[in-house]
């Protein structure tokens, strides 16, 4: 009954091929939350793949309908394993839904929903985001139970099936079950490591708000020869409006979109972090704020993106002035940004420049709030020391992830300190064809989580 035995048990779970086999089973569920035809699969994932395993590990579980309704979001599993009410309680989280499989676009025409091994890579939709991540955490808990016979702490778990469409209903679920989900800390896994060679931990995430900018001037297209120069062009108006939101190098031009939270302590925390590693695209050094480092731009600042644009028929252009033009836009924002002012500030910005014909249309996709836990929090120091004890080196520590997660449901609604330990890496191709996880990362992830759970069951920070 030693920490080393628990870590060894977790390591064997990978080396024996069991983790890979279990991941293959989870990837086989076509749990595309964006696809209304997969609603039954979302339920099956929880009822068939997750609940029986948690029940066998001593959890009391229930699967709840989404409080926003099944048309809005998938079901949510809540589980608890209480060894002794006086013990510390850890809340953990995962999501079993994935984005579209994008079949036909994968390397060698791989089936997105069949886990395929190529060297150290395991390909499959959801392999990295997020199926292996909650699988590793559940398996690591089982390793500690197998060695010690108990955890030495209580665990509560939330598995949702709608994260990829903005986690509708999750915040309400946390509000409804606030008392039942009381805990000392959230320790969960999602997102990528900064480097495949070293664990990462982050304590929050950037928020994300998406919206459409629409210019619609008339019914039907008009011949560009007969009407060119006589009719206003929606696409030109829209592109001119978009060009005012940033300058030519992407610097934000709306004052309310420029945060005030990049403080000296956050800059210090970001100072030595690697950026653009693990085969990711070469970053553009001359993009965004010129007086910020790449790490500050990614983790301490806001970024605007145009996700898609359309006017006319792009796949079959004709000689006609389109009647309308649309752009799907997104602002990723950090703590220190007034979310209630994001769209009103944009409206005022466009009106001041004469773009009253440009409509702002919020999407029906959920908005993730920005969150951040101070890097000197006792739980941060504790988890950091545990990960170092297992691997022999300091993990990378981020105040917040560059991407967006429903962390506000736990940090704001439940009032918890939140720590995320991702089990993927930057080159994993999540949300794209060829999504994959690395076997060495999975192996180390099992080790660090088993070590961390062992430590929590032995001694942890006072609540």
C-alpha cells in the first residue's frame, strides 16, 4: 500500500493495452452533439459506457435530462462516492460529446469513430477531446482503490454531453444541485498541454462569445453588369465594417474589448511558458499586440476571429451582386473584460463609423465565461508539488487556458477553486480531421493522476 504501487498499477493499465481498449470502446460511440440524429447516442454513452463503470467503483449515479430541454442539450450524469463526510471532497468533470466526425477528410480515409493506432498516435474523434481525459481520471481513481482499498477522500463527478455546443443547461444543473455538489476543489482534465514532454496545469479559461454580423439589403441577387455601381454591395459593406474591428495586424480597436487584467503577477506567471510547440503551426510574431509576448497574447489578452464568411454562392460564383452577406465572428476574452459590454460596445463602434446597416445577431450557442484562479492558491501549490513528485520536474502552470471551457459553472456557480490537468497536447488536431492522442502522454497522465489521488487521500490542503 504505497504511492509507488498505485503509480505502478496505473502504468500497467496503459502498458497492458487496457486503456487503449477502453478508449476504443468510447470512441466507437458517435456522440456528435451538433447532430440532432445522435441524441440517443448521447444517452447511451452515459448509460452504457460510463454509469456501469462508476457504479462498480462505488459511485451513486443518476442521469438527468438537460434542464434546458433535450432539443437544446444532451443529458448530464452526476455521481458521488462518499467515504466519510468529514473527508475532503474532489469534484471532477468530463464531456462525452464530440464535434462532427468529418468522415472522408481523415488520413488514409480513417474512420473517425474507430480508434486507429499509428506508431505512438491513437486516432479517433473524441480521442483527445475529451474521452481519453475523463477515462484516464476514472482509471487512475480505480488504481488507487485497487491498491489502498479506499481513496481516502470523497469524489463527485459531472459528465455532460453538450460541451461542444456551449454546455447548454450545465450552469442551471449546477445551480439546481448546488448543495449535492459541494466540494473543496475541482480537479478535471480538458484541453492541451503546452508540451507533450511535460504536464501542464491551468486554473481557468478564456471566455468565448460568438455572433453574426449580417448585411441584408434586398431580396434576390442582381446582375453585376446591369446593376453594378447602382446598388450597394452587402459584401463590401460587411468587409469594410469588419476591417474596423482590428487594425491590419489584428490589434483590437474597440476600447471595451481591451482587458485591464494583464497585471505584473500574471505577466510573471506567463514569462517562461513555451508557445507553438509540438509541431503546431509556426506562430506569426508580427500579429496582434506588438508590446505583448506570444504567451501574453494567448493567455492574458483578448482575440477576435472571423470564423466564417459568406456572400453569394462561393462554390459556384455567378455575375451577380449578392443580396446579403454574413460573417460568423468570435471574441475570446480574459478575466477583466465586461461581458455585458462586448456586443453593445461593438454596436456603438459600428454606428460611430456609419455602419448602421450591419446587424449584430447573437448566436444561440452558449457563452463560456472567463475564469482565473491566482497561481499562489494553496491548491495550486499542492497539485504542482504532487505532479513534480511523480515526474521529477515542474509542470507548466497557466493562470488560464487560451481556449474556452465551462469552468465558470464550477468557479462562479459552485464557488470552487479550479485546477485542470490536460492529457492531450497542442498538435492533437482536436476539432479537425486526424484528431489523436499520444500514447506516452496517456501513460504519464495515468501516473500523475494516480499519484495526485494518492496524495489527496493521504494529506491535502485544509478546506
